C-alpha cells in the first residue's frame, strides 16, 4: 500500500449508522444495518458479489437514495456531521452507467455543470475543466464535442472528469474503469490517486488488484446487504481470502474460475460446425456529427483491413483501445449501422442490414454495451421470453433455467429497470441466448460480474459455441480473451481531416431571438383577414427560410446544404398534415366554403412553419443560459428545463436504440400488415416510455450528484450575449405582422 497522502483541509469524515434500505417492490432490504466510518482523506475499496448493494450504498453516501426512488429507509448518513448534499459540491459521484448521466450537450459544458452549481466564477472554470479532462485522458477532445458522440469508455471518463472538476471532499466512484482498456484504466487510476490525492474516496470495483496498493481500507458487502469484513486490504485478504473468493470476490492470486458447462438445448436452426453464417468484408464506417448550429462533421470511426467470418462453432474476440471502434464493428455486423464501404452478408448472400426482423432474430442474439438500452419487457422472465414468443418458440423451462444459472431466478417478477448494472447485463445475455440464435454478438458481456456470475456468463457463451453457435464479443476482459478461438485487434482509425459542412445564418442567433422569430408570426396568423394575406405571409416566411438556412457568408461552400432542407421538410410534415386536416374539416362543416377552408389551413401553416425553421437551432444549454442571465429567471428551474430539452432532443437516438433492440428480437414491421405497424409503434412507444423514465431518474441523480439540488447562488460557464443578428431576426419576423397590418388598412 502506498504512503497515505495527508488529507487536505476539505477532506470529509463520513459516518453511517444503522443504515437499512428496502426499495419499494422488494421483499427484502438491499442494505441491512450498515455501520461504517471513514476518516478524513481515507481511500476505501468497496467490494461484494454482484447485486449485494454496492451501488446503492454509494448513493446513500451521496444522500441520493430518495432522489427518484421510494422505499423504507432507516438509519443515518453524515458527511462532516451533516446530511450529504448540504454543502454544494461536497460529494462527487460517478454512476455505474455514466452514459445515462450526462447532463449537457457538449463535453465542456458537461464538466462545467458542477462548477456552475457551486457558484465558481466563470473566468475560473476553463482552467478547472481543462485540468479535469487532461487528468482522465480526454484533453484531445474539442470542448464543443457532443456528448452523444462519445464511446462508452470515453463517457465513463467524462463522468469522472465532471466529478474531479468539483474537487469534492468525498469522491464516490462506481466501477470507474469497468469498460476501459488497460492503458485508459491506468490513466483513470492515476487521476484518482494523484488528481484526487487526499480526498476521502470510496471506489467500487470487481477487479480490485490494480487498486490494492492505493487503498487503506477494504470493505466487503455480503449477499444479504450487510458488511462482512472491514479492515486493511492485506489483512482482510490474508484472513478471509478463500472465503471471499468462494463468495465471488476477485481475490488476487486466486486462479480464474472455470466457465460453467451449461446445457442450452439445440439452436433454433441447427447447423453443422464450420459453416460461415456471416461474412464481414473489410469495412469503413463513418459517423456524421450534427451540431445545433446547422453545421456537421463526418469522421471515420472504424476501419477494418481484412474480412471477418462469423462461423458456427467458433468464437471471436474484438479487442483494442477504448473508443477504437469495437462496439461500432459489432453493430455493423448486426446490420444496425450501415458502413460507408464494405458489406456484411449472410450465407444466402443477402445483406444483414436488409433482412426482415423475423429472419434476423433466429440468426442473431444481441447484448449491447449499455444493457439497459435493450430491456423491453415489464418483468425479468418476460424479457427472457420475448424473442421466443415473437418467433412462436418460447420455452419457459429454458428461460427459468437460464435465470437460475445467472443468479436471477429470485428476480423473475421484478422490473428489469430496477436491477443493478451487473444484473441487467446478465439478463441481456439470457435474453440473447434463450431462443437459440445461430450467432451471438456480445458487447462487454462480463463487465460488472463477480467470480461466480463471470463463470456463468462465460459458460453460457462457450456452451453456445459448443452447441454449434457462433460468438463474437467486444471485450477488455483479460480472462475471457484466452477462451476464444480467434482474436481480432481493432485499432483507432488514423487521424484525417474531417469533412465538415458550414454553419447556417440562423446559427448566429441566440435562443431568445429564435423563439421570438417563431412566436411573432403566430400573431400574424391570428390577425390575417383571409387566405390571400396568409399566403403572402407564408411567402415572407419562405424568404426568411431561404436566408436563414443559407450558409454564413465567407464559408466558401455554396449557398446552402441539402440536409438542412430535408430536415425542414420532415419537421414541416406534421404541420402540413394538420393543415390539410383543418382545411378539410372546415370545408366539410362550413357549407363547403373553399375560401374559409383555405384560410384555416394556411393560418395553421403560418403558425407552424416558423417554429420548424428556427427551433431546430436552439441549444438547450444556451436556452438555459439566456433565460437565466438575460431574463433573470430562477436559475435551477431553467437549467432543469434545458436538461429536459436535451433529453427530448436525444429521443431520436433513443428511438433508434429501441428500434434496434426490437428488430433484433424479431419485432419488426410489415407495411403490408397494418396491425403489425400499429403493434410496432405501440410497443416501441412503450419501450421509449421505459427508457425515458429510467433516463429521467438517472439524470436527476446525476444532476444532484453535482450539486444541482443545493439552494446556493449559481454561476454560468458561458455568457448570454444579444447580438446584431438577434435584432435582425426579430425585425425580420415583424415583417409578417406588418404585412397583415397593411392588408387590414
């Protein structure tokens, strides 16, 4: 163990007394009678079997158990003698699945979020943000990089940067290196050891060996939610190492457990060993990153040089650095991401991306990097049975057997969204295998697992191979890689100039002027005396669109970008349908008066069209800045509004993820059968609802973990200027009212 760094003046003393927590819907408590004391500057490792309550205890230490959850809570938690959260920024928490907890649209604003909440002066924020990003190895990213464009490992490091920037007195880290390659994990450990030196720190990890030299305490939670052992790491491991290993703890020096040999039953479509189920040609995958200012960039995120054969009875591991493209390669193999060059074809020569859902489901089982994104059912058992029921081959006996093997049998009636991260990952593995697909694509399937559940997960994958199935996994797990037949190294694509599109004229405007430009024509619509005037107003709006969606002067890239107009057409489509409906109903109910019907339809279009043009350029973070700084509205409500709007803007990506999950589980749509369309939309909407509720809950926890709920003064990382362009766009919108006023003279 390294020499202990003297605690800084701000390091926290933590006291937990008699803490018991039973969430609503659970029969037994997750935590039982927890007593724990941490002195200032102490660094403790918190370990235990999967599902033992480690993440729950971290939330309790942060004072966030009741932020979104309900249940029976007793006992007390104090930080420096007060309830956690009383001092803004005193506790920093990095969540187990940090991708759900990003609180801003760009990297820089996400890291600065906590600094704003604690009232740090704006001129001091850039240095703190840069230092935090450098500490976690993300200093190569531009500060305006969209958070949605990051890989899972990069998102994990971003969450840590947001916590480190706060310089909290208590730092709580929930598996901070779980999805990272060894080099990135070493960077994160160095950031914690040196960047958070002297802070009181609690770290949850399953793979504890790299942390042992940096921890003074090892706290072990048992399966019953009680503290089993607590003391110096060397002492606890020397006295109880065999017992801990038997209970699932990854004790250093204990051999890796043998994968379980599990009878999975036959494949849905039995095939001889050695058959190429899929052939993945050398691929190039590009990703377009759209900015709210109307510009976009195209970057290469994956390049593979040689073909990959997905072969029955064989397993392949994709390994490489975090952010190198492993998850992208898996998604391309599944037909979820279209490559810009190369194809993925099945044995019959058809491209996987063009297969109907009912053909994909028997072919592929899917375990995504974020397991929660694939959960579609209301109970654990229903989740495992979903694909089989869709294909008409559900086997409850097999499903229950899988749950038993994975330690989830006692949770078969539980809501999948209430499971721990490790439990959700095991559930995703069970759901991918239960219907007997020919191949399984698993992204980091062993993350968050103890020794016992690791043996079960790897045993299932290897047993699937043994029954003739193919396995392709993206992994950083050094114990899993030796068990596969082939290892493919994924390398980060070479740096090359990004192809970018220029910004639109409207991108120079702030959110308040854009809102005004959308609202003012509504007055013109109300006051318009007839359809002819409304048509002139629409012509003025169309002229405004031609100017506003054109490229900013000096870009040297033509006058506009076709993609902006396609986006506008999509946004206008509901308004056009509404206008036709209003016009038709007015004509039908109004003595078949065409002019009256036309006036009603055009009024609606005058109301809708400006919003379709301008609101797409509003950045939720900028909106919160302007509402708080220029209109002097209460800071926290407008920031919450901005965060909510950011989530709304991400609904497209969430809808895509839900669509992926449903497609790969056989629940596609056939336009020739209207019932399938209705069923698909209903089921996808329900899936979106589940995702939205879970996302909102995690967002609330992530925001409060960075001091959002405190009542102190809040500062702003970015200014909220009113520019000449804002004045001009408001004046331009007033032309619509002027047209109506002249017509009424």
